[in-house]
């Protein structure tokens, strides 16, 4: 089953900004701040997905898209089984009501919340303006339906896209081949496109 859906978002307004900046920044550039062995590193935990969530089998592929050594990127993400040491937690929101109370778009499948070095958290493109610009923690919230109306590939793309937000990426223009376009288009696969690789190199440099 393939359908165009609102994938996720930091916020939909970003496309207005995209054409005026070099890479796809939020309202203020934000960067991941934790480095391990010369690479910016996310420790990703998904214990807080619901126990039968179909996202559980998608996360490995989503992380691999960012870790392909041939891309020569200065970022990496890996699984961390402990929520006490993880720096990115992927969480199923328990109910539609909670989703609404969090202020999330009912049509979105996932939302990323970034937390900076001052413990300030934000979920919108504009929210970045008040941040230190240095991100130390992120939560990826998935809708209570846990992506059950999507196929495997869409779930993988959804998580890979959210990881992109965790790195500080905003949305790419709709005409581009990029993991960072939103809403989802069928042509987008769970991999980084040259556009995404260039953005990450602009943000973080090369190893
Ligand atoms: Zn998005």
C-alpha cells in the first residue's frame, strides 16, 4: 500500500526558507554536539516504542542509511539498549489525545523534539531561534497508530527522515530527491541522496 501522507515535521513552514539558504537549516542553525572518535554520534534507543510496533523492524535500516561508510560523513548513529545512556529515544505516543496535547499535527506520522545544551526543547522550525544551536538530546515521537497504515519502506523512510531532523536538517524542496522532503513521496527510498550528503557535509564537515 502506497499513499502520500504527511510524514512528519519539525514544521511545514520550512519549505519557505529552503530556497534562501545554502543547506536546509531550521530558523537558526542547530548542530548535534556529542562527538565520539571524531564523529558526531547518536545513541538511539527504541525501547519506548509499543511492544508490537512495526517501527521496531524499520529502525535498523533507517540508521544504516546514515552510517554507510562510502558516504564519508562525520556523523554516525547506533543502537543503545539503555535509555539511561541513549541520546535519541524513539517513543510511541500512547493515544490520539496525548498526541493532540503535545500540540502535534494529527496528520503527521512522527515528530522530532530537540533539546539543546541549556535543556531547552523545541519541535518547530521557529523554536530553534531560542536555542543555543547545540543539540545534546532528541526524542522522536511516533503517532499512536505506529505506522500501521504504511508499508515497511515508508516506515524506514519516516525514521531516517526523523534522524535527519535530529542532526539539525530541515525540509528539502519538494522537487528535490531527498530523504528530507515532506510529505512523503513514493519515489523517496530509505537512503541518503546526494542532496542530503551535501547538507551533512556542509553542517559537520568531512572525517
Ligand atoms: Zn520532517
